[in-house]
């Protein structure tokens, strides 16, 4: 399956590519509001529905800034929701990234 979409947000850009077994997402920039998270997740949900690929690999090494607590909670809510988004996701971030550190202490991970 060949699909490539670009999700352009006010402060971020996400390139979504359909691979044989998963969606690959390359994230650049930052999500500054819950509204931006909602726009991001709705766009990705549409691609998931179109491709029927429920596994995701997210390369977040191009993210900048530190998201607010509300933005982090909105993204976690989407990632962990059983009825939407991916059923399996891998997220690549630099080792010193706050997300990587949070995963070490999240109750549903590891």
C-alpha cells in the first residue's frame, strides 16, 4: 500500500506514510494546545481508517519544546484509548526527552 500524507498544524508538521505492516509518522515542531492535539489525532485516525493499519511507528526526534500538561494528557488519552488510534505503537524519542523519561514511570508501560 502506498500512501503519504502531510498533516500541517500551526506549529508542527507530521508526515504519515503507509508501510506494509504499519503507519510511519515523522513529527516535526510542537503541539502547543489541546486543539492542535485534537487536529493531529483526528487526521491520524482518518488515515488509520483509510488504510486499516493499526500499528504505528512515531519518530518524534524532530519535536521541539516542552508540551504543557494538558497537551501531554490529551496525547496520552489518545494513545491509550481502546476504541481509537493505534492498537500498537512505538515512539522513537531522544533518551533525554521528557516522554522517554515518563514512559519509565507510566503504570501501563513496561
